[in-house]
């Protein structure tokens, strides 16, 4: 097989290695998991310094956070879609949605700008870039036609769908996600590897399930809001090792994502949405109490003490 898939737990996204004389690593995970990323490469028989390219399906920190460490240690070039690469290289305050999400990303620079239809070569596989906006504007999938295999990032999953962000990706984000699914459904697909969850042996069924769920969200936008808020709040709890009860309201009220969803989807003042969200986290099993702290219950590895949670692209050095 030309593709080796690594299913990972939060805060990292899944990772894929496309083998060949010029191997490509797709989505190296969260920055605090860098040692695990490097260990996985060694176990796969690929020295990190031998990577020809890192490709990001998109620029959220769980997918691109390992860029900075690998690039600093090994000089590995990084590739991303033009719409996101430009923001990263400009050190735009909105890059990686890091400030809006309140998620840290270590500094990196994109050397290879990707567009829809581009071909990448490993010497053993040809990889076609497919632009699939929706979850982010610059989301891409990588198609290895020889294996009818797709690395789809967060375009769709086998057991869930990606959260949708109409506030940073635009009011048409859900419609773009549906159009991207329609495009991917036209490919010859035997297997797909997403950013979260297990490999998919029936990608077309997964695409159809995602389409039906998104269509329901179009008529019931509160479902879109609950899904996004629970995912984002759970991730915040994961990377912070939970939050004390008394810090929950001030933390949420300081988060741009919380402000936007509470007002835009639920039509309530943010202060009035704190309690309903905490209650829903508890009811759904996304979070629970560990003494005085609210903690995420999903499988994850908390970053080590001292991990720089406040690092944002606006703070990155400029070159």
C-alpha cells in the first residue's frame, strides 16, 4: 500500500504517510504531540529528515500544529492551499483561526502553494489535490487514483461530520461543504482516510451520511450550533486539562467562537448561553466533573505543563 494511516487521539488529528522515494506526510498533528509524531515516523521506517513534503489538509491546529517543530528541526517544506498559505505567510491575525478558536499554533511557513488539480509525486504514487471548501475555505483532499484512495481531512468522517463555522468561513460554509461532498462522491473510491476516526471501507456511504446530516442542519441550524460548540468546548478542555468551575463563565465569555454561536445561532446573549452549554456537555457525555474541574471525557492526551496555550500567528516572528 502506498498510504500508511495513523489513527490518533485528540488533541491531534489523524496522520497519513504517502510512501515513495519522496515521501509526503499529511497533517502532522498537534504541536504538543510532536514527539509521538516523530516516533510514529520512525516506527514506519521513515526518518523525519527524509520527508520530501508536509501537506496540510487545512490550517487548524490539530492538523497543522506539528508543522513548526518538524520544519524547525529538519527544514521540511510545507504545502497548503493558496487561500490558507497566504494568511499563514502574512502572519495574518486570522490565520489558522487560532485567535477565534483560542487554540495555539506554533510558527511555520508554507513553501509550496497548492491549487485544485495540482499533482504531487512521491516516486511511487501520483497525488491529486482536490479543493473541498466547507469546514474551511482552503480545505483540500488528496486523491491517490492508483489505489482509489482519498485522504479527506475533515471533509467527511466515518462516524461524524466536521463542525461548520459560518463566522470565519462565510455564511455559505454549509452549502460549500455539501457541494464538496457531491464532488467527492463522483470519484472512484475504495477507501478513505479522514482527519478523525477510523479508515472508511465504504466512503460513498460515509459521504451520503454526511450529506444527509448537513442537509438537516440547513433546516435546523441549532443542530449545527450545538455540534460546533460541543466540539470546540471539549477541545478547549482537552488542551487545558479541564477548567475549574469558577473559571468556566469568564473563559467562555472571552472566546470569540462562543460569542458568535450564542448570538448568531441561538439568538441569546453569551452570558445566557454559558449554563445551557455546560449542561449539554454533561448530558451528552462530552464532559464531566473531576472534583471541582470540568474535564473532557473523550480520549485525549493533555499537553505537558507549560505548553504555550496563548501562541497566535500575530505573535509569530516575521521573516
